[in-house]
C-alpha cells in the first residue's frame, strides 16, 4: 500500500491524470485520498506551530491545538468537495458519486503536504501562494478526469465550487466560523496572533540602541592671503 500511495501522490504532484485513474481502481482508494488530506492538515498545523510556541502554549494544549487545526482542515476539505460535487451535478449535469469527487479533491490537496515549509501561514508567504495555485491545478485535473470535462470546464467547475464555499462561509456559515475561532482560542488556552500586525508585535525583538552620530569638526577656511 505504501508504494501505491507514493506512486499516486507523486503523479498527483506532477498533475498527471493517471493518478486519478489509478486511485479510483485500487481497493485502497479511500484510504489513500483520506491520508493525503490528513497529512496535509498536519503539515499545515505544523506550520502554525511557530505561533503556538511564541504564544507559550502548554505542551498538552499544543498537541490539542494541532489536532484541532487538522480537524478543521479536514472539514474544509469536505465542504469544498461538496461544493464541487453540487456544481458538477447541477451546472454540468455530471452524475457521479460524492465519494468519487472527494477522492479527486483529496488528491488535489497533495501539494499541501509541503505546508510545513511555511513559517506561519498568516504571513502570506509566497510559498503559500505557490501551494494554493498548485493545489488548484491538481484539483482541476482531478475534476476533469472524474467528471469527463474539458480543461476550461474543469477549471470553471473548481472555481464555482470554491466560490460557492466562500459564499456559504460568509453567509450561513459566519456563526460557525466565529465559533471555530473561539474554540481554537479555548483549546490553545492563550490568545493567538492571527493578523500581520499582531505577529509583528509577537515576534518583535529588542533592537540594539544605535550609537549617537559623531559630529565631525568643521574645517577652518584657509586664509586667502598669506602675510
């Protein structure tokens, strides 16, 4: 199974459509897709661990915070899969099992296995942007294969699915989002920095005082005439 996992993930990272055909045929298909999502969530949680360390979170709460972040990450994957599945069925008329879409989107999360390279995702590091674009392309490739769509149609389907998720999060899901933030702070047991200003303040180091500028003596003008 491990060799098959590595083979499928490697192909998914290369945006190889064969990865999705392989994973749909293997008896380990659900395990492989779920493992990619869970490991990606753990990787991103490790990237956030810098904030937890800086906030002096206790060891037990530190572990709980990582598990909580990975769980939230998994739930966001589920709702993204649901959004893509709804768009595929209602807009493009493709009737496929929801589990099939979940496996395709799950493999699309393969680039996020490298999320631990990000010091803290709140910084908006260019690596985070690269991983997001990479993951989007991987999801588009999976949607294209399992829904039998053209490349533009698959891109539109993935974008509409993402847009639907954003709309739901900012409307009916707003109380849930606020509850997740509150619960995250409760699990950590300490206030966590989330904005750039808070992070700059959190990681600010005392600066060595500069030496006062040295005043150079002014040169005396030479006598125009020597006596």
